[in-house]
């Protein structure tokens, strides 16, 4: 009968173990258009043009960029910190599952004590002498709180949601860093091309200065023509120094991103010859599964939903089953004998009645936190669609601008040739040549800058599309309680 009485609470807890009072999580709907407003300036992408999963930068077919990206994945400190954060989240998910198992501890002790001769004994008689004795104790304490209403299962669900959110955070950090590296790299390459343009302009202007000096020495050209050409040349050399300074800054940024000290790192000079690749944007609804930041926001909703379950479980009774036992003796030689054994077993049922509104307020706060996470999720989705639309429209505009600017460069070259011929023929002043040289330099620099902007915007668009990532990659990141935990510390 006693065994049945003690087993009854355990059997009851097992029957109620499936009861979870929190709300079942369902992802709220988010606004998603049926199609993008702009489809981009390129040809329709073939299946082989899809964004590579995990190594999206390979779509640009630049071996040097690929090498820098590999260095980033191995040595970038921000990425390594995000990986450590994921490892921490995995451990914390195990911590969240621990209350689902019985807790067993022991507290052995040994001591020697002297009991006063003036102590009061049972029956009111006085002792005749003090007593000195040893005391050896080996107790075991067992406690278990059955998860009657899903508090700990909701806590584990929250821990798993945090784990998956951290995994998505890691992917987002990687996407942001690799995109930043690619953007810095193409900006540097654009500056390499721009440097070449400015150097060519310096050569043209130096030859022009020699021509004016010869004509000035022959009395054909005025000192004004000479001063104008010298001023233009000095100004162009100044522009060259500024372009080189900008390149150095981008080189330093690439060094840090790849985990190298800027003083020991350099990027060889090479002109920008790459053109923007075709980037398939897919359909808008796919974006909800392709962006790691959206996955982070969605997992945050799941976490807050689980926290609502934890807060609601506080309204219900809390059953604790506890037991103790061990050995107690004044002589260590008899410590492990049957007469030295002791044990106890009991159960405690706690039902909150009046808590000053604390439980109700915590529940309301958890629901408000969930509502906040829903709003943040929907805002993240809207921002993602905005970034894709920005990338598509920007690439379309930049493509059109680059085409017209190439025509402007060709016109400027013809303009300079005509101006030189007219000046040599004495038809016009040297001011026309100065103007033509400035126009050619400005138009060639702008054409180079537009190509660089196209490459950087292509990187931004790939990033906005998620870099080939998929939300299914974080699904394995969840912890399931294991029986071995019963005997683990």
C-alpha cells in the first residue's frame, strides 16, 4: 500500500506529461509581392548561373577574390566570434533540457564533536559526563519536478529557437562580411582602373605641355596657354594622389577582413575587367526562406512564443517529488551497515494563489514581447524586399548610364583630336584643347566608376537575395533530450 501511495504522484505526472498550456507556434503571415517590380538589365539566367550555395562569390569568376574569401572564412575574427556564440547556444540548449531529468546530489561529511555534560537528556535527567564522538555521514538527495504543464518543455523550445536563431546569425554575419569583402575588392579594382585612366591623362597632358612649350619658345603660343596647360597637369596629378590614397584605404580594409595586419598585406594592382554576372532573383516568396536575417527574426518569434508558454505554466500547480537516503554512523567501520541506513520520500504540490499580480503581469509581458517580435519580423521582411528592389533598379539604371557613358568617352576622344588639330592649325586657342582634355578625363573616370558601381551593386543584390543560403540549413540545429543525461553532471 505504501508503495502504491508513493507511486501515485509519479504515475499522475506521467499521465499529465503531454499537457503543454502554451500556445502552439505558427509563423505569422508576412507581406510578399507576387513579382519584383524590376527584373534587372541582364539576359535570362540559365540554371548554371544560379548563386552557388555557401560560396556565392564564385559567381563573379574571379580567382583572386575567391582566395581572399577563403582567407576571411578561416581568419576573420568577427566570424570566429559568431561561431563561438553558436557553440555557446548549443550548450545553453542542453542546459534548458536539464530540468526534465531527476537531480541527484550527495554531500558526504566527517567530523568529531564533544557533547556537553550539562546537556538536557530525554526525561529531564542530567548526563553524568561529557561525550566525545565521531560522526560520519553519506547522504544522497534526489529531487524531480514533473513537467506537468510544459514549463520546461517550453523552456527547451525557447532554447532551441535561440540556438537556431544564433545559427542564422552566424550565416548572416558570414554573408555580411563576405559581401563587404567583395564590395571592397571591386571598389579597389575600380580604383586601379581609375588610376590607369588618370595616369594616361597625365601622359596626354605632359605631351600637351611639351607642345605648348615648343610653340611658346617659337613665339607661336602665349604664356597664358602654357600656364593653363601647367595648371591642368598639376590638378590631374593631385587627382592621381587622391585616387591612390583611396585605394590604400580599401587595401587596409581587405587586410582586416581577411585577418591580416594592414602593414604586412598588399593587393597586387590589376585593372577591373569583370562585368556584372546574371543574377536570378527568383520569386519574392522565396526570399522568406533565403535571408538569414529573416530566419533570425522568425526564430525570435518562436522563442517569444515559447516564453508565453513558460509564463502561462506559472498559473498551474507545481509538483516536486523528493527523496533522500544514505548512511549515518559514529563509527566509520559500521557506516555501510544496514542499521546505519536512512531514507525519506515525499512529494510537494505548490499552487500559487495570491502573488500580487506578478504572474499575470509576466504573462501579459510575454505576450507583448511576442507581438513585438512579430512586428520586427514583418519589418525585416519589408526591408528585405526593399533591398532587392533597390538592387534590381540600381543595376538597370547603372547599366543604361554605363552604355551612354561609353559613348561619351568615345565622343570626348574625338573632341580632343579635333581640338588639337584646330589648335595646331591656328584656328582656335589652346583653351579648347584644355577643355577637351578635362572632358576626356572626367568622362573616362566616370565610365570606370560606373563599372565599379555595377560590380558593387551586383554584390549588394546577391547579399539582398541571401547569397544562396536556405533556411533549411538551420533545421538540424536543435537539441533533443537524451537518456544519457540522467547520469551526467
